[in-house]
């Protein structure tokens, strides 16, 4: 469970209440949760999925690929009647699902991931 708020007194009160009713452990400031890295600075909070992205690239065998400014050719059309059928579509489905989750911090890939899905 992540507890957040801008009133530290209220957050502390909620944590004490939960501690009195359940067995909980306060792990301190959030650093990494569900593939999202959290960094704190004077300007605020920044979230990133850098490690999650690298894990996707590694699992897809693309860790050495070069970055590009455009994630997919413009006006790319994918149809179910073109190309070869995949031997195991579950691997593709899993990759698309992971890319969907990546759009949390990378909205610039949302259209491409939508086309793939």
C-alpha cells in the first residue's frame, strides 16, 4: 500500500491508525513500485520506468538496438491477413501488454502500442 499526501500530520495519523489495527511496516519514502522508479528533488517528484524499459528490451532481444525519434513508421497499417502467423502469439501479447504499461511514463509511444495491440 502506498500512502501519499501533502499533509504530513494526516499521513502520520493514518499510518498510526493502520499500525494499531494491522501488522504493517513503514518502508519510508517510495523508491520503486510496480516497475515505476520514483525520484525526489526540491522541484518535486519525478517518475521513470527506465529499468522496466531495459527489461523489456532485454527480454525482446533488442538491448543493443539503436534509439529512434519515431517509434513506428508513419501511416503504418497492420492487418491480420498479411505476414506469417506467429508460432506462439502469447509472447507477442505479453510484449504488447508490457508496452501498454510503459505508456504510463511514455505517452509518446501510445499510438504505436495501440496499433500493435
